[in-house]
């Protein structure tokens, strides 16, 4: 008898049993080859996934310093020297 299952598709069309696995595959794809053999890519993707909140906070702080809001609410873009 046929049965129904839930799978998650990554951006390349691959099927995964969990959303996390599909997301990790997409992250690994974005990172490309890491290390001599490319075997580090999955580990780096997992670390990014696990540390996502901290990474997003760091980028938000970085963006806030690049584009600070002035007293009148306007965004002022800083230029690199």
C-alpha cells in the first residue's frame, strides 16, 4: 500500500528528510568548497546554522555602524576611507 511522506527540497531540487538538512545543503552550496578536499563545507554549514542568531546579531551590528541613523531619522551611509 502506498504511504505519504513529507520531504523538503533544497534549492537544487534534492530531497531531504528534514528542513534542517535541506537548509544545510543550501548553505553548503553557497559556501562552495571549503578546505583542500572540500570535506569541511558540511561542517562549516552546520556551524553557521547552529550559530545563526549570533551571526545575524553581528551582521546587524555591522550594518548599523555602516548606516547609522541620524538624529532626524535619516540613514547616513558611511564611506570607507
